[in-house]
């Protein structure tokens, strides 16, 4: 990596930004951002690292969840306005947005008769649950039957890494015997799987993570043939920051994990802006157009 030449204000902002990262990871982030800066200079045909070049490199290199941090340096007034807009609910022009992603069509070669739905949010009738129910409403309108479970009502323990599922076929799929046992059968026999979870600390909530880990019992010699039976999938993911793509990488990870278990993602719905005054249950309903598109997603899934 050639020595980069920074403008004075850019060097100052660069060092201030890097000082935010913990000592253990700072050098790793520094290298990534410097590579991003080199790319920005190359595409611009420039030789001096300006503040604009640095901040654009940050936006292109780091996950979108770094946006609040980036805005502290790029546009503090906009950041302040975004934070302030969440202090009071504006029912005429609500901050919350519910979005249906545009995805390629998915066919599994058979009608979707049975839908298994798993709500991983611990907040019953919270915004994740509210949006997911709109998806399921669309599924029912299209003629599918829906089996819905809320993890808050179940006992699902974490994977203990015993690897018993690898040693032999277990009648209960997993050596840990709890409410996950009945979910395995439904998961394998459904035609479509719908899962909803919120993002709390930069990843899927703990309840969703435990479910993902326990699916490991199906990715074994005893059950791999069953996973060959493809099923449609839908994800409902919510978070507080109002930007549409802040946690897109979390959504993408969920899509990838479920693909390992035969779920082909046909619909993705995200809800954003659930902070401060907008954290109340049912706030998603303020975006009436968005919620109608969610019902359309359910009908399309089925």
C-alpha cells in the first residue's frame, strides 16, 4: 500500500474516527478503510485524500449500520435531526417504514398448502409480530393454512455442541429434548417457512440465534435427503434506526443460514424507524401502504 497523502482536515477526521474503535480491532478496520480510500482515489483520478474521500470510503467499506457514526463526521445536523424526529410520533408523516424487498420469483413445483411461521421477537403484538401477521393474513387469503409459533411461548434451549445428531439418527432429531422437537417435523414438512425477528445489538435477536443454532441437527447425514425438499421462505426483520439498509447484512445472513436448510427466500419484509416514541406496539400500522404491500407479499408467497 503506497503512502497516502491526506489533506489536514481529512487526517484529523480520520484519526478521530479510528480512535472510536477498540484497540483489539482498530488495525483491522484501519486497513479496510485505507483500501477503501485507495479505491475512491482510483475512481476519482485523485491523489489527495480529502474529508469527502475518506467519508465516502467509510460508507462503501463498512456495514450500513455504521451510518450514525459516519454522520457524526459527515453531517452532524442531519444526525441530530434524525434522532430528534424519533422523540415524538408524527402520525401524518410517520418515521416508521415497512418495505417489501424486490426479489426474483421462486418456484418449488407444488402449491403452498402449509405455512410454518416462527415469531422470534419476545414482544407479543410488537411491530415484528404485527408485520408478520400481515404476511400470514395474505397467506391465508391465498388459501394456505398457517401454523404459527411464538418462541416466547416455547422452551428452546441453546445447542450444547454434543454432536449426538452426527453420530446416529435420533427420533427427536436432537439430543436436547424440548419444544424444538415438534418444530423440526413441521419445519421439514411445510411448503413455506416464515420467520420474524428484530435486530437489537447489530444481529438477529437471541431467540432467533438459538433457533438457527438448533437447526444444526437437521444438517446431518440422517436428514440431508429431507432437506432436499425445497420450501419457500419469507423473512420479517425490524430495527430502530430509520435507514432502509442499516442492517441489510443481518437480513442477508438469515437468508444464507436458512438456505442451508432448504429454505429458498421468496419474500423479505423489513420495518424500520422503531425508536424512542415509535417503539410502541403496533406502530408499524402507521405505514398503511407498506402494510398492504406486506399482505401482497403473503399472497405472493402462497
